[in-house]
C-alpha cells in the first residue's frame, strides 16, 4: 500500500478480526452456539418476504418500530421503562460506539478506558482521531472506584468507557463504581459509556447500569443482539441514553444506515425473547460449570458474568492455543499474555474443549 495515499496513522495496521477457521468446535468469538429455532426461522422468512416488496424504497431512517420494540423488551425483561426517543439502534454495538465517538470524540479530545478491556476501543478512537488512554485494572480484573475516579479527574476524558461484563475478563462492574465514575465525569462535562454487550448473561443479583439512566444525563448504556439473542449475523446493537445524546448521534449516522431487512428480522427476534433467554439460562449454567471444572483442574480462572471464561496461567499460551486448534478446538488468544479465553458452547462442545485441554496440558 506504500503507493497509495493512505493516512499515515493507518500504515502498517491490519484489519481487526479473530481467526475464522473451519473447525469442529469454534469457541473463540463469544457467539451463542444455538441456531435459530424452526419457529423463529419461519417468522424471519415471513418478515423478510413482507419487506421485500418495498425494497425499492429506503428504510425508515429512524428505525422507529424497532426502537419501540427495544423499549418494550427492556420494560418487560429488565424492568426499566424508557421512551423510544432514548433508544438508538445501529449495525451492531460496534457501529453504536463508532457513532458515539464520531459525535463526541475528535482531535484534541480523549477517551479513557481500563485495561485489559475490549480490543476495539483503541480502533474506534483511531478512526475518529480521538486520543485513547488507559489505566490498569486490579489483579483480579476488578476496577477500584478510587483509582477510576482519580483517572477521570486526571485525564478529563470526553468519554469514559466502562465495560460490564468486561471483555475479555468477564468481570461485572458494581453500580457503586459506575456511579462514582459518572459523578466524576460530570464535573467536567464528560460522558460515561457502559458497554453491556454481555449483560443478559450476568449472574442473579448483578445490576445493570440501565437502572442509573434516569438520574444521570451523562450516562450511555450500549447493548447488542449478537450474543444473548443469537443474532451475531444480523448485526444489531443499540444504546439507551438521554434523548439529547441520541439526537447528537443522529447527526453523524450515515443516511438509512439500518436496512429494512435488518429492522424486520430484529423485531422478529424481540417477539421470541422468552425462547431466546431460555438458551441464555442454559449457557449461564454451562459457564458456571466450566469455571468450576477449570478451577478443579488447577487453572486460574477469572470470575465471569459473561458467556466466556478467561483462564490461565500459561508460560506459552500460543503453544496451548495451537495444540487445541490441532485437536479441532478453536479458542481465543486475547487479554494478558498468560491467559486464554474460551466461549461457552453447547454441553458437547464444552466436553470436547475439556478433553482437548487435558490432553494438551496433562499429556
């Protein structure tokens, strides 16, 4: 690319993405392992057929029906009520985050994160010419509220990124910590974004930052339908925030960014919520059993409220990763250098993972 007029800050960069390999057991990108049910497939097919006759027209650029249905989902299953004007939908929570930084980031502005955390955050900042700074988490991957507040007051970020459950560690964030950070950010007019991509998998009693929204105008909560709703291929994410923040994001969104087909199939999934959340309960139980098993085998395991587990410690994690791959099991090299992350799959997939891991590490 040296002959192309590529931006200097992009030279030498490679596209983001985990390996996409054809293996018997793929447990590397935190997908829901359960495919759509026959009834969901039938309803999706009918919804797509219904909109196909009008694909010569642009979709609803405000995604009004979908936003209303998302509000209904949150009211019924999260017990929090929001007007649809406080909800915004886009192509995955990735696009939601990108739009937020297009609206609120930019040259001379800073975003604060807490490492280790989601590896896309620096790329959102790079793409929007926003500085990215991080402060370390505690050894158990929790976030000390005093450290976090000090970081906010030191860096004065335009956006502070909190992740609950955190990726790649699975660590949930107490609301008291989030409240302290939101209050500190408000002192200089900064926003706080709580990324809750894996929120539906949290353990009972773990609160959502959605409960804080009515009291804090500088708070944004982002979510996705990729994980709990088993809709990774549909690419639907959303945010909940004060309507003024939604209006700011609407300024930078691309025209008609969410296709009519995407809006239709997302609405169908929301009408199957009870069925899909039943799968989530199964995955929670499998996650907890995996954590217990790994610890019984002597591995160090981070507490997880997500649909994945971070475990170690390995002198050469790549060698372990490769040996598992050689046995048909694909997991993820991510996070601190001595750790590996495994997504929670079906009982059969987890059995294959456990068998392969013992072969690799016990001989």
